[in-house]
């Protein structure tokens, strides 16, 4: 992908290794202050699993580009080469990104529940 990928962008990528190799939505969570050839992403799944109540659920909106309700797999962050990202499909709004930020802080142990 030629365009810059920014924190909060929803992108389509085929990461492989545990994600089935098929393109799926991912959310860029890496700070824009540290641009490298890789970016930290969290994937989305349309399988909403009650076993993971800490995973935020996003609704499809024209702005985020999601087609289905999905659960954000914040417990499985991945680092991917930016060149592996096929396209930007949308962008999270401030409240969606804040929900993901809060969940990441808890899952990574930077904040208590």
C-alpha cells in the first residue's frame, strides 16, 4: 500500500499465521510518532465470542469500512510489514479508538480494571 497508514486506520491485510491467510480487517494501533517499515495491528473477527468480554465490539459504519459487526482481537497484536497491507478500508472515530485504547491498556497490564 502506497499511502501512509495512521493509528486508527482500518486496513485489509492477509497476515497469515493464525489468521487463516485470508484478508481481514485490522486496526493500526501503533503511534504515528514512530513510523517504520512495520506497523502494529490488531485483527477483527466476525465471530463474537463471550469467552473474550475484554474484546471491544465494533459496529459497521460508513466511516470505519467494516461490513459486519466484529470483535477486536486486542489480545493478539501483530506486527506486519506495511507492504503486506493491501488497502485502507476506513478509519475509527474517536470513541471507537478510545475503547480499543482502554482495552489494550488492561490486556497489556498497563492499567488495572
